[in-house]
C-alpha cells in the first residue's frame, strides 16, 4: 500500500521538485549559514520550511491517489497535431528563421535588457510560442519512446532544426535544458542509447557515464547562460573562471534558493495577510485586459504589477530591478491565492491536474530515468511556479497549457501498435 502511493509518475514529479527547490537549499543553507542571501529582505524563519513541504507533499499524495480523476471533455477524441511530421518540419523552419532574426536583433540578454514582450516586434510573440511548441514536441517524442514508437526521419530533421533554433533564441537558463534533451534524443536515434528510459536488465557502465557527463555539461551550460543573460557573456565567463570553488558553487546555490526563500518569507510574513493574498488576482486580470486590448489594437493601461512573479519580487528583494521577477514556486504560489487554508487545496488540485495530464502521455509499464523526470519538472514549472498567473490565458502559462492539451489530444496511446 505504502509503495503504491509513490508509484505514480505525478508523485515522483512532485517529489523531485520539492527535493530540488526546497529540501536541497534548506540543507545547503544550514551548512553555509545562508550567507549568500544578502540581496533578500526580511529575516524569515527557515524552520517552518520543512514542515510546510512535508505537509504539502502529504496532501498532494492523498489528492493525487484518492481523489477521482477530473473528467475531461472529449477525453477519447484524437486530434493529430504534433504527430504530423511535415507540419512539424515546416514549423521548425519558421522557428529557425525567426530565431536567427531574434539573435541578431536582441541577443542573449533580451529578458533583462530588451523591450517588454508587448512592446517588441510582433514576431517575438510568435517566436515565444514556437519555443513552447518545440518544448512540447520534445516531450511527446520522449513519450513516444515509452510506447516503442520510432521517431521518423522527418521528425529527426525537425529535432535538429529546433535545437539549432533554440540555440539562437536562447534567453533563459532553462533553454539550454531543451537543447540538451534534443541532443539526447538525436543520440538515441543514431546510436539506440536511450537516456530517457531505465532498463536495469541491460545496465551498462558506459551508458551511466555518458548520462552523468550529459547532465554535467547541461548543468554548466544552464548556469553559464543564466549568468550571461543577466550580466553579459564576459562577466559570466569571469565569474566561472575566477575565484575559489566555493565562490563558484554559491552561484547555483543562490539561484536554486529563490523558491525556498519565497516560501520561508511568506510563511513568516504573509501567511494570514488576506490583503496581500488578494493583490495578485486583480493584477493578473488587469494584465489580461491589457494584452487582449493590445492584440485588438485598443487602448488600455498596463498595470504596474503584471504577475505574481513580479509581486513576489517586490516582496522579497531589497532592490528589485525594473524587469525583475521571482516566481514564488510550487508551494509559495499558495500565498498568492486568497482564503488560507483553502488555497492549499486549490493549489494541490491544480498541480495534480497538470501532473495527471503529463503522466497520461507516458507508458505506465516503463521505468523512467532521472533525465525524464527533471525535464518534466522543468517543463512543468511554467504551470506550477506562479499558479494564479494562469488566469491570464494569453500569457506564457495559458499558451503552454494550450500546447499541453494539443499534445494530450495526440498522445501515444492513440498511435501505439495494436
């Protein structure tokens, strides 16, 4: 019974997320005395974090395993979208063209020094959508492998084009993870070495070594790009090559601690602050109104605080930048939904819904590698890290949810061999 509670992929996704973004920073912070968090304000009580994480995970497990699956309209309808090879290749050609144009016009530091998305050239919005399209395309190809569906030659070309396009369109650290997954998929296609499934009967030391090497290269790439798009390539290179090993390790630890600190801060200061919890929803709705008006050429005033990530940034940073945002994280998002403790249940039901949708893409009879789990966790952050922002359905979360449904309507179980 106990083992069955943890057998679901969705529970594993949640467990890895909590370990990565809450438990690990808590343990590292305890060893390092949290000395690298000087840019944050307040003196939150870190002792509250672990009980909060355990309580959330317990509620999540109960909901995920015992609450009946939400009935989805058109559950058995199969709409071919992502499984059309020639359509995918045409989209990837457009993706590559726009990515190269973006690279020469904006460069790597777009998110922190470029125009706002609503003020940028219209093609940037299309490019942003195509990045999420390719992200979901990669997810579907991994799911296809779990049902022993082969990746055709045309889709192989699409993966190559998409990976190159992502290189030119990179504007965030986690973009490098998508490139890494694309490379590992191509590696599987040409060598039959599968980094996404685990088969203990065919364990080979060389495969483990290659997987560790791939994760290591991916880690340093993500770290470098994360620094470069904020400070520039030269500054990022200097930070990575100068100083002691301890100084170097503090950089990823500090970046990893944002969700942890957000949770500690809000547990200490805003747990019962109803006025604060009510701020986020009106801001998101106002931003939705602004974006819809912008799409139709109507006049509308852009709100000062456009998302829960921006509101969280203003809450926790001593000196937040104009373009700075800090997503509150999976558990921290609770404090941007009103009516504690009912907001806990709302959050858990929502996250369960998202993870159920993703889990239903995969073959439940297969075992999955850490690479697959990490990719799903990273991919799912667009839904889980700032949950109330989904109310802005023309924002990043809404666009991503649309693509997730398109993948879900075209999932491998519809295309598997009899």
